[in-house]
C-alpha cells in the first residue's frame, strides 16, 4: 500500500512546493506588472492550455464554472493585491488559512455546528496569524488584511466546488474557472491599471505560474488525490505555507522574527489539526482549491 502511494505522495509534495514557491515569483513579478494585470495574463495562459486539452460542453458546466470562477478571481485578486503590500512569507502563511476557514464556512452553509477540533484548529491558526502579522502597535497591515480576505474567498471557492465538481470532468471545469478569473482580472486591470501588456521581463513568471503551477501542479494534485484520497491530500498540501516561508528566506532573504516563527508554527499546527479530520468529519475537503 505504501509503495503504491509513494508516487502520488511525491507528486503532492512537489505540487505543494510549487504552490509555495509561487509567492516569491509573484512578489517579484508584480513589481514589473500591476497585480490585476499579472493575475489576468497568468490565468489566461493557464486557461488556454487547459482548453487545448479539453473543451467544456453544455450550459450547466459553464454556469457552475462561472460561479466557482468568481470566487477564484476574488481570491487571487485579493492575494496578489495583498502581496504587493506584504512579504511573501506572510502571504504564504495567511493564504494557508483557507484550510481552516473552509470547514467553518461549510458548517455555516449547512447550518450545523462545527466540530470541536475545527474550533481548536481555528483558534491556534488565528493566534499564529496575530503573532506573524500584527506589529508592536497591534495594527494589522493592509496587505495582510487583504490576504485574509483572499483566504476567505478561497474557502468559499472550495465550498462551491464541493457541490459542483462531482457533476463535471475536471479539466474543462477548471479551464472555465481560469478563464473567468482571467477575464475579470483583465477587465479590472483595464479600469484600474490602464490594461498594461506584459513585457519580456515578466513572461517567465507568467508562463511558470500559468502553465507549471496553475496547470501542471494542479493536474498532478487531482491525479494524486484520486489515488490517496482527500484527507491525505489536504494534509500534504498543508506544507504549502511552510514551503512559502522557506523559499522566501532562501530566495528573497526574508527572515521571520522569533515571534513570527512561533506564529508560523501555530498556523501550521492549526492547519494540520483541521485537515487531520476524517473525510466523514470534513466533507468540504473533498474539493481542494484547483489553482495557487
């Protein structure tokens, strides 16, 4: 059993690393291209790649993909805008809170009381968030606050996917979501940023995040999840914020304070506490966010 699961687990670890490394790449790229423009062009590239693999057919898949795509757009727009105003380490850690927020939101939608372990994980994660992000004056920075909104949007996206994903094939449904995110982002860029075109200096980042991360890493994740199940998938993907902090330290020289390291530890413990629930206890974990 362990031998058969080795390749899917390895694929998930690689996907988590790519998702985490993305924060440093984007942090540098949005100094060259405004945030909404970067999100728009990135997801347009990813959408075109997936549309070349599979075409969405029927009105229902377009409707469901549009609704999920709106949440995905909100998540990435807030994340990228926030990343322009905070560190890659903070962005990676705070984004990871979507794992904690998801079961709370799912419980609210289902009008049921969340599990005690979910509440405990939430308290640990948000205590860690406070240590990582709130300064000596007890003020949450604008970039961090935007990224909290991103985590909530990603949680909403997962809850929507838990309802609609079983109805449709994965690749065309994901392609629609990426396309919706691209169109909304580029429309927002036209209104706020003047619709800048990407230059050669940012194309590597766009191709990497659009094809390798949004396309390749996600497809690896979906394949691996079909082999090892949602619970183990979610636990392994909880490595994403840890990889984000490590990559930011090595590549960008970002260093957490002692208080920051304690907070990072609490966030990761809170995430693991939540995702270690069984699939019966945490049904919303069946649909993990398809693009990072």
